[in-house]
């Protein structure tokens, strides 16, 4: 029996809507900064706030919009293999460890989505990205299912 980790489109749609609102606020700040009655300090403040808004929320919005139009399966598996989103098959016997990585900031101060990490027998690490498409509860729930399937099939 094949199992999979899927996301709900309503979760992605909600996060995309929030991203659109935050990007619109950034656009409003750009328009406000170009208004002729603002002083230099206010123009710098509004412009830098808008740029930060695009920097933080732009990638999230792009990911959410792309996820709305792609298949909902992030990863699937059966008794013999794990099938990644890219189509790559990884046998359960190759997997030595399964870890969880929570949301964190990258060195460029951007949000890195939570992910699952598969450590293979050769030391190679395979990351299963969730693109912020899962709720925290779903993320933890799917991790438990993935790990128990690994223990049962290795």
C-alpha cells in the first residue's frame, strides 16, 4: 500500500493570501515613499521597509503560488522505496536515519521551510522540502508516519 505526504490546498491558499497582503503593504510603502510631501528620513524608512517586505515575503508568495498549480504529493513511499517529488526512488535499505528540521533563518535572513532529512548509507543527505505547505501539526504527524514506515520496512 502506497502512502504519501500531501498538503491541503486551502492551507497553501491561505498562506498565499497572507503573502499577497504583505506584498501589497510593501507596494503601498513604495508609493508612500515616493510621495512628494515626505521628508528624506521618511522616504528612506518607507523604502527600506518595502524592500524588507519583498525580501521576506516574496519567496514565500512565489512558493505558495507555484504549489497551488502543482501536484499535492511532497513524497510517497511503499514497502520497498521512498519516491521523492522529483521522481527519484530511494530504497528503504539505503536510509540510515530520518531527521526533522524546523523552520529557521538562512544566512541571508530568509525563512528556510521545515523539512525532513534522510541520511543514506553512503553519508549522502536527501532533503524533503515541505515549502511551508504543512501546518505544524501535519508536519509532526507525517514525520511520525514516515519514521514508523521506515522502521517497519528497513
